[in-house]
C-alpha cells in the first residue's frame, strides 16, 4: 500500500517589481530552500514583452530567453544561471511585475506532521520577511542573542568553523567575529547583569534579530578557553540561557607551533601587534615552551612533570590525575 501522500505547499509568494532600465545580472540562487523548492513565475504587469529580457540556462553562454507575456506561467530551475533586464526607457513608469511562487512537493508518510503544515494566522496579524525567512511578529524576541559561542582553542580551526556556520541562510554574523566582550573588552564599570547584557549585545545585530526569531547569531572568541576562571562566571551571569558551545581541538604540538608563529609575526594592524606583545619575539619556540612549563610548575598545575629532566613522574601523575587538586 502507498504510505505516502503527495501534497503541494506554496511556501512563498511575492510580487517582484523590476524598474525600467534595471538589470539583474547573471546569478544563481543559493541556500537550503533552493534545493527543495520549485520556482514559478507569472508575469502580471508587462508593458512590452519584447523589452523584457529574461534568460535561464546551465551556464552564462547557454542562456535561453523566456517569453514574459502577461499570464504566461513558467517554472525555472533557480539553481541554474539566470538574469533579467527591463529594457524600457529609464524614467518611464513601465515597471515589470511578476508574481513569484515557491512550492514544495511533500511525500512524508500519512499521518506524520510535516514542516509544511499550514500555520493559521490571527486576523490582522503581522509578518516580518527577509530573503531567507518569514516570521510572525508575535514571536519576536523569543530567541535570545547570542545562540552559540565558539570558545577555542586558538589556532585550531575556529575561524573556519565560524565561516562554515555562517554559510547557513538563517545564521547572521556578529558585528565582529571575535567580540571579546567577556574577556579583554569586559566593561568593569558596569555592575548589573542587565547593563552587562546590554553592553555585550551591542556586538551583535540584536535589535534586528528580535523581529526574526528564525535567524540566530553567535560569537567566536577563541581566547575564552584560556581565561575560563573569569569567562565562565561572566558567561553564566550575562547569558543565562541554554546555548551551544563549540571547542575545537588540534594536535597540541602543531597547534603550539601555529600559535607561536602568529604571536611572533610582524604582520597585522597596530592593535593586533599590541595585543600579541613582544615577549616571544626574541625567543625560540622551545624557549617559550620551557618558560610556560616553568610557570605551570610554579602554580602547581603539573606536579608530575620533572622540569630538569623533561619527563613525567608516572606515580605522581597517577595520584594527581582525577583528584580534587
């Protein structure tokens, strides 16, 4: 027996106006929605179809023209290359208006709730739409900002991870990738959680996202992992909601070498060079490692490490690992 049903859902409908003398150059649409939706055009207002150049094809040199006579319904693959020009005289009032419909064919099992099930709106209810999302105004501010934080480690791929996350059509970048609002940009003059939250949220498009709960944003500040004693209490008090945390790991020797190369590099802005400091520039990587081990030993973090011989005391390590120390 057939356990699926085929229903068609219109997931987006809009009227698109192209002013006279304007060209949308060759492009292809992207995003998760493109892979699952069908795009239908219905020319509504066209003064002279011969002056509307609408072309679609698999490559820029293979574009074919489509008739844009009003009432001519056609479907295009908007993952393919396409372009359109309104060749009416610029300054005239002959806008080209198309009704654009995006629909999906649903084949989920009978009785299963689908993401395409219609939502019944209240009379007079307002919606907020972007190119990638449509939200009910009544749902505004339900998703707190930020929704995730990449904590580190430095030189372990955090920049790439942040870029990958932001390729999702519903993810919005912060105003700057590394906000540092919980470490060296922390405002000591603010004494209340409310004030600190307002300050930290200035690093994101917080007000714009309040009306778009489908969208989310996040922070990527890999230095947080090094300053956990200060960052964790601040994180709990300023952002008390559930959020996603990402920690990237890397081979420690390769990571240390990459970190050393970054800190000792003379390339970068004056602000970046100032943050890196000058302490390591006259030292080799091995000298830096020895220096850091000595500091950790003085703090009691590695009682099992023999600094002079450069070996681990296995008995001390076995007693220390997993203890309250």
